[in-house]
C-alpha cells in the first residue's frame, strides 16, 4: 500500500468498503455490524479533518494576506477570485439546465412511483423546508449581518460559520499589513509556525485516508434506500452525473487555456482531494487536502492557496448549483409543469446566489434547493422525489465543487504571477523519504 500513490490507496479503500458491505448485506446481522463497528471509524476520520478546518483557515489566511505586504494586491486577487467563481457558477447552472431540458428525466416518472417517493421521504422534506423558510424570512441584509461575528471564539466553534472565520482572518491579516513590520514580525512568525504544524497534522491524518473512506463507503452501501427507488430515479441521476462530468471538462479546459498545463497535470494533482470529497461529501472537510495538493503538487504559491481556497470552499458550489438547476426542473417535470425561459433564467440567478450562502457540509445544497424551488414556483414538497439518490449525488457534486476551487486557484495564481514548479514535502504519496526527492510522476 505504501508504494501506491495516495489516490490509488483511496480508490482501493473505497472499492474494498463497497465489496465488504455488499457481502455483509447478505447476512441478517450485517447492517448492524457495519453501523456499530465500521461506520464510527469513518465518522472519526471526517471529524479529524473538520477538527483542523478552522485552525487551517485562520493560520493560512492570516499568513497569506500578511505576506502580500500590500492591500492593493489583496484587492486585485480578491476581485479576480470572486469574479471567476461567479462565472464558473453561471456556466455550471447553464449546463445543468441544458442537460435536464434535453434528457427530460422527470417526464418518465409514473404516478405510482411519485406517490411512493413522496410518502417515503416527506418527513425529511418537511425538515429541509422548515430550515429554508427561516432563511427566507430573514431580512435582505441578513447575510451581510451574519458575515461579521460578535465573538470569534463562538464563530470558530462551528464549521458552519466558516464565512465569519474568513472575515476575521482577512481583517486580522489586513491589520498585520498596516502596522510596522517590526511589530508584526512576532505575530507572523507565530502563524507561520502554527500553519506548519497544521499542515503536518493534515499529512498524518491522510495516512489513515484509505481506511476512513473504507468505513464511509461501507456505511453508505448498507444504509442505501431500496433498489426500486434508485431505478425510478436512474435517469435523473444520470442527467446530474453527465452535467457534472461536463463541468469537470470545463475546468480542465480552463486550466489548460489559462495556465498551459496539460490535463494530466491537473487531474493527477487534484485526484486525492477529489476522492476524499467524494467520500466525505464536504468541501470544508476536504479543504486541508485541497490546499496541500494545489500548493505542493501544482505549484501555486501559498499566498494564493490560503486566500482563494478557503473562500472557494465557502462560496464556490458549482456542482451544487448545477444539481439545483437539474433538480428544480426535474421536479417541475414530474409534476407536469412547463417552466418558461424567464423562470429558468430566474433559476440561474437564484442558484448562483444560493450557492454563495450554502454551507460546505453534507446535505446543505438540499436546504438551498428549497429556495430555488420557491423562486421558480415549484412545489417544495417535490423535494421528497429526489431524497433517495441525494446522498450519492451529494458525493459527486462535492467532488466537482472541490475541483472548481482548485481550478480557480490555478487560474488566479497564473494571472497574478504566483505559480511555480511543484514542491512536494514529506509524508506525501509520491515523496521518497530516503532520497528526499520528488518522484518522476509528480514532475510530469
């Protein structure tokens, strides 16, 4: 195992988890055994990644901004980052709408299947509708008000408050730039050392990644809904997957055009983070690995990764936005509704804005989908139609979210001339600890 690249180790862990669970489902005690004795190890793995998410953002973002030494550079990078994220989100939603209108999966659902799905998942749907209603009832500037924390320790205690942590880190970093360099040096040295410790913790956690994803995939298989429901939604799921695959193709094309790097360079560099995103369904949990891969394996300077990627994990949800577009039209088709061009343009705008406020945690896109449905006049109860396949699709769209974060960081780095050769450090999958040199695979 140690001789294999990290992404191959993770793939083997995922495959082993699925096979192990499928074998155990043939026994009456199999599902309980996986839930009681296997799934907890997957939860521990996710918790370990979430544990360092906030410290990583604080340390890396403060360090990255203070290293710029010039607020004008921060403004330039910030403008390009947000603009690029918005553009890619609009592209993603457009792809989703095109695919769902061409394939029209909702028109294949029978009345009987629709009734079964709504009956099975109406409880879950009502909870998400209630959560979304709270967001809709808030004032127009509530999102802006929520951006500024009243207590940084309170904000840092919950990964759902990632935007508040990012706000504090940016504010703190700007403060470091504006005070005399001699006064700022001890603080910067502290965060430099703190950041290195966090990165080493990431390396140690990733040694357990194949076993963590084994547990996560095994639990997913034994907890899956019945195959009949999956069969009824196969075309819908296929529509989403085709759209997500096309979006990854867009990222590869953009990276090739803007950075002149071969597709293999980008794919090999981001693959472990993609697989981890697929296993955890959380951009926030995957963030430490995404930063390590983009910085060390693709040569993006730390000043860029520490700024672009934490923001991307919070506001860039291209996969989620694409899924929301497909899901909204699919539900409308299932109810026999024909959406006008205006309504679908409204979905583009709403899904783009909703993705900015969507938390980087599993299932958050479902809550934001309720807002998209309400805007388009689609019955929110139709949410129950897609719950059966939401979990596996959540895994896929999170993979796209993480891929988009990495692609944008490469493009921004190239535009501000902060991209160099890969610099792989210890504990990585292609690193030879005896010779201390980067493998030939990583140089390609």
